[in-house]
């Protein structure tokens, strides 16, 4: 990989529990498209590791691939990701996947319930912003949330820095 030919031309972002992994798997079925198997989380959690670290996610890209992309759902809610993406990849296309927030919250609850992280009924999980369990209301967990972290404000952040969305 030389130059910038490894840079993604599109990034899939979206709400947690909004089928971004399903989209990734469907795109990976096309031999003309390459996406890393794991989420790079470069523009959120891994940015300080540098561009060379980001590049490692694309090293297994076959030379026959025509389109390179990546999927990191947490870019939508991360406070710095949009600006970082715009600066490093100004021409990248964004694929934004959203979901009905009530259905997404319930799906989130079911995931934590299956993992054993929570044990109460969904009403308890979804209605207690002061709860110590990871939940729908906490912005620290990088979930698309209510209030200042609403889906609309997060989408506006990306729209304000990019004309390619």
C-alpha cells in the first residue's frame, strides 16, 4: 500500500444496536469492497496512536479491491471524531445508520440482560438515569442518548463539517 490508496472512501457510522455490523458483513460479501473485520475506532479511541496505527487495519486488503471502507459505530457519538475524520479524510463518504430510539434502547437492554450485566426489568434499566449500570441515559458510554447527545445534534455535527454525507 503506497500513498493514500489505503484510505477509506467511506465510513459506516451509527447508533449502537442499529445494525452497523450487519451492514459491514453485507458489504464484505462483495469482493470489490474491503472493510477491516474489526472496528478500528481510530477517530475515537485510537487517534493518539497515529496514522500508521490506522493503516494497519487495511494491510490485509487484497490488491484487487476497488473500494475501501471502514465501520466504527462509535464515531457518531464521540465528541472529536467528526472533526478528525473531516481533517484526515475530507472526501470520505459517510454511511449513517440510525434506528428507532425506543427499539434501540430495548435492544440495548436485552444485550446487557443476556450478558448478565443487568438483571431487572426493562423499565428499571431505561428509567433510572442515576443507575450504576450501563444504560440508555449515560453519555459516558458513547451511546446515542437523550438530551445534549441526541441523535439530531450528533448528525448535525457531521453535517456541519461535511458536504459528502
